[in-house]
C-alpha cells in the first residue's frame, strides 16, 4: 500500500522539477490529458495541473493494485472506494464557481495570418505580411483585436507611421484596442519579444519574461555565443527578458494578462498577474511545429490555465491553434490550422481568485511531502 503513495508522489515531483531545471520545460505533464471533460480536471483550480497529475497517477495505481490483488477482500474494497472517492470528489469540485463574471461581454477578433515560417522574416515578403494583417484588422469591428506573436516582421519603431496611425484610428472607431505582436528595441539597444497596444487606451506593452534558451537567449554566452550567432544564425536569438512583475494591459474595458508563446506552460508564472487580470491572452507562433501534434498540445495546455485561474483564455496564433477557451477549460471556438482566418467571438471578463491563484503549487507540494512522509514512516511495516 505504501507504494501506492510513494510512486505517484515521486512521479509528480519529477514533473514539477522538470518545470524548474534548466529554465524548465513542463510539456506533456500527465494532468494535461484531463483538461476540460474529465472529472479530475476539477482539481485544477485547487491544486493546479500537478494536482491533476497526482489524481491520474493515483487512479492508475489503484486500478493496478485492484487487478494485481484479484481478491475482493478489505484491501480490494478499499482500493475501489478510494478510486470512486477520487473521481466523485473531482466531479463535485467541477461544480464550484470559483470566479464571477465582471462587466458586459466583449467582442473580440483573434487573427490567424498563416504566414509560413520560412517566409516570416523574408525581406521581400514583409510588405505583403504587413498588408495582410492590415486588411484583417480593417475587416473586424471587434472592440479587442489580437494579432499573433511577432505578427509584424519589423521592429516596433520601424513600422511606418502611416501604418500605425491607420491601425490606431480603426481601433478607436471600434471604441477599442489592438494587441500587436512585434519585436521591440529600447534606448539601450536591448531587444524584446513584445505585445504592444494601439487604440483608445494609452500605449502599453508586455515584454516576454520567460525566454526560450538557445532560441531567444544564449545560456553561457561567452562559451556558446559564437555557435548560436555564427553557425545556427537564429534571428533575434539574444533577447532580453521583460521581467516577472508586469501589470495587466488595460484595454477595451478589461485588464488583460498577456503571455507569449510557451510562457503559458508555466502556470505558477501566469498567476502573477492575478487576481487583477480579468482575461488571459496567449499569442504564439506555432508554425515551428509544422503539422505535428505539438500545436494541439499547446492548446490543451492553455485549457488547463483557464481551469486553474477561472479566467477565459484567448489564443491568437500564426498558423493555429487559434481558439477561445472558457473558464471551465472547454474550447468554445477554434479555427482550422494552416488557414488564414479570423475568429470572432463574445467573451466575458472574470474576477475573483481560485485557491491555485492564491497559493500556486504550494498546496500540491505540501500534499506530496505528506504522502512521502507517510510512506517513510510506514516503511518498516
């Protein structure tokens, strides 16, 4: 029986550590398999994705124990009872409304430009890309319009003034704002992967905090810098982090917590903007994934962030998956991948805090420590 506590706890602990070591990469955590429909997803607002992982691991352990034991004695009944309790409690937790709607519904448009990755920064195609997104913006009457990560293939200060003015005027005519993904350079010649605003609200920006090692910054730069810059020649491969304490963007009557690319994989970082933020927005360029399952997995990860925070998640991506996800983790609308299209929807801002927003991963880590302590205490038996 002690193995039933020790092994799931160790598994989830290694998942958590994988999200920390070498800047972290917590992709394919067990819990993401339960996003949206599963009763175990009810644990997400309480314990986060690692708590859902623990539920999956415990369930697998109980089922394995039941079939291995093959005896309908007290242990068998205990295993079945524990399994049912785990799942029934998860279903009951799903019925709790942890957050409350705030304000009136908001019309949004999420733009999926579908610019092939090999053409994204091709100088000969830059004008075409700018015009593509300008036309898509002009065709939307939504109060909030969101472009993907680095949608515009120029530095922010290099954008033609006439282009910027036209986008701003269109947003103001809609009584709203546009969120635009582009690289920025500050006065110290530091570069950022950013989202900036144009429209009714004053100009604001979010600069990506959790950068991709080797793709967006160079670890051990004195040793490896030559290899990244001269051999791999990755464009914009040495960016600066925007920092962890950036306030939500006040646009279109909402407080929007923006995250860029795989930042939404780190649930404990997303909650830094809460409970102030009323909406979550992820912008990404998942064209890197081609036609693999990774883009779908990324969307599933975003479903878990909506569950953990009790906020709707809006995803604007270059080639997909572009989607609107409800506070219950279910995908409400989704565009087909690898098509140029606009997703327009009515969304709702939310206020309030889930336990996960308040405590982050502390609760599940305390639970894992308790399980391992009980195992250690009972090892002699």
